[in-house]
């Protein structure tokens, strides 16, 4: 059966207290979400332990990034092992904001994927084209995304089995400009096709999420597209009623 997944990326939002309250509110509403829908939230690093405590166990914990190194003199970094220790199961990697503001390039992301896999965490790997590339047409957007997917080629089966890919066109993130459901579906299907042909059958099983101004009003139409397994939600994941409503949109 196809997987249905909704992940909330809180980004650099909420104080610790606000984050715990948000986790408590989500936990109170979680029973509304149909069985079988996988729900993940990724709060800031500083909130992980407290949010884990406040969350209903039905909701899985994610982190927004991790270090490319295992441990040592890397001031400010947080390792995959530390995340695992906090109860994290999922790690978002390659988010466009990390690529843009923190120089997460292909070699760095390859190392991060390796770190995540080495401690048994599961990656949510983000891809997506910038606005100027999209303006040159869908095919150009696809070529860009295919270029980003290439680094998944070397991954072992155990990582691929636990991988999620999120298609997040950069121009749609936090802008209120959503991809049309058809375009989102087309890209997600292309990603699945690419994963099948380049990686094999196991690649074809990887769920592909859409992200970028996804909200309670547009989620149903986007999630109904063949190839879309759910959403990676930014702004709307900070509103418990709305996030739960998105998770009920399959
Ligand atoms: P928005 O839903 O706020 O556009 O953010 C999407 C995103 O970047 C999730 O990772």
C-alpha cells in the first residue's frame, strides 16, 4: 500500500515553551488523523528532548539537519548520534535553506547522508529548483532536480528502504505560491521514475512528498496526485489545527 506522510518543519520558530505547547496541542488532536498516516515534526535542536516528552508517541520526531562529522572539534554542530539520543527518527537533509545559507553542497550532503545512515536515522532528502530555472520551463526544472538526485545513487539498500524525498520548489517555499497540483504531481512522478531507473526497484518504493506553501486549503488536491505521498509543511505546521487538517487530507 502507498504510504501517506505529513512532516512539519518548524524551522527556526517557537521558543522552547511555545514548542512544547504546540507539541501538546498536536498530541490532543492526533486521534483525528486517519490510521496509517505517518506524522513527523521537526522542531529546532534545542527543543527536541522536551518536545519528545510532550508528543503523543504516534507522532515521530525529526531534526532539521545534522553535522557531516561524527564528533569532535566542530563548534556549533550537532551530530547524528546526539540526535538519535534525543529520540529523533528522521533528519531533514538538503533543505534549500541549508543549501543557500550554510553551503550544504553535494559532497557535504553525501557525508551527512552517511552519518544519518550510520546511526540508523532516516533521511528526508529535499530537492527543488529556483525560480529562474522554473521560468525556463518544466523540463529545465526537472533537469535541475535530477542533478540533485544523483547523489542518492551510492546509497545502500538499508538507507534507501528508509529514505523519503521531498520535492520543494524554492520559489514556492514561504511565498504563498504553490506549484499547481499537476506540476507537483508531475515532478514527484518523475522523481519516482528516476529513482526506479537509476537505483532500481527499491528506489521506486521511496515516498516523494511535496513542499512549498502547502496548507489546509490546497493539500487535498496536491495529495490526490499520483506520485505524491504527502507533504513537507513549513509555516502551516506551526498551527496545530491546520497541520492536523493537512494530515487528514488524503
Ligand atoms: P512553507 O510550507 O512555509 O512554504 O515551507 C515549506 C518548507 O520549506 C518545508 O520544509
